[in-house]
């Protein structure tokens, strides 16, 4: 079945009879430029390969990166994705939030921001092809977005996506700006906040470990929920950490940690809402 979404039919009901779509990579670019304007430098890519208590102060932790660099910190915020090294070292389990099984109707999903070599293919229309066990959807974006973001590094991924996801006899991909293939299963961490075990016989509390983004939960990408939840994690965690630092300076650590526990409870409730919505979308 060939599907088309005619937004123009909504004119009698809204002043905005159209769809608005923006690629994740452009959102990241805009946020990066804003951070730069505020004097903040984002270092990437940095892959964590190890974490342990700091030898001179068990309340801190040494985080080791792939290039050998080591950073000592009091707070560790794990934003290192579904295969989070920090979550694994911390001993936090990662599983389906309801039954432990994947209930999504689709087992795998491939997403990409692409351009075609035939300009006639592009148009501000959402098109799709659907069948009982699969579907393909193409939603157009302004061409300037793709021209701005295309890189030679990403073009090397063109062959894989075109051969596996698009019939090259019908349409040819010119540039791939961003591409990812992933499973649409669901998972959530047992806890979003813990402290790194110190391994000694005292009651010393180790560095605070907090999980955000895909390190703490995975679900379908319908509606850009993954990025939206990750950004919300960052916003609310910033406020929680500010309160925690202040409380830890003037009162017992247990009282301060209650602030982070409250943050975790709120985020977990939000994840459950989004998880229920995601399952409804895919089933």
C-alpha cells in the first residue's frame, strides 16, 4: 500500500496545515553553537573505558577514556548511550520496564537524513509504502538543511543504507547526513542514581553516579522522544545538582541525596508515560 499524508486537508481546522520536521543532527548543531556563544566547549568523541575510586580520596572517582586521559570527579553523569560503560561498572541492571520482553511490533528500525540525486523526488510531502511486516516513510526537509550538514565521512555510509533500505532502481541516494540502524526494544535501568562502591571497610560514600539519556532508558524513536527525554534529563538534572551541592555543604549527605532520589522518581514517572505512548505507536 502506498501512503500519503495530505496536510492541506487540515486548512479548515488550523492555521498550520503542514508538518514540521527537523533532523536531530541540526538540533545538535544549534545547541552546540549556543553553548559556544556562552563560552562552553563540548569535547567529542570521548569514550569511557573504565571507572574506579580515586586512590587519594574515595569520595571521588577516576574516569578513564579510550585515549588514556583520566578525569577525577565527584559527580559522574552517564550519558554514554545504551551500552553505557559507566552503568555497567556501577552494577546497574538494564531491562524491560514491564514484562522483560520486547513487545514492539517492529524488531528493527533504520533512520537517516538523506538527499536524492533527482530533485523531483524532493517535495514538501510525506510519503510512505506500507505492508503487513514493514514500512518505509520519507518526509521532506528544506534542501538547505542537508547541504549545510552533509560530510564526506557520512557519505561512506551511503551504500549500506541504499542497498538495505531503499530500492536503488527507483531512487538513488546522493548524500547521507546521518544514519542509524537499531532495535526497537524497550529497556530501563533499575536505578538512575547510585554511588560508586569504595571497596573499603569504612562508611565512606563514593562518587555520585547519575544516568541520563539512552544510558537510562531505551524505547522507540517515534516523535523524537529519545532526544526530547534526553534534553529534559539535562534540564531537570542541572537544577537537582545545584540543590544537591548546596545541601551537601550545609547538611548530612543523606539529606542531600534525597534531592537526587526525588529527581530520579520524577524522571522514572515520565519514562513510564513515554514508554506507554511508544508501545501504543508501534503496536
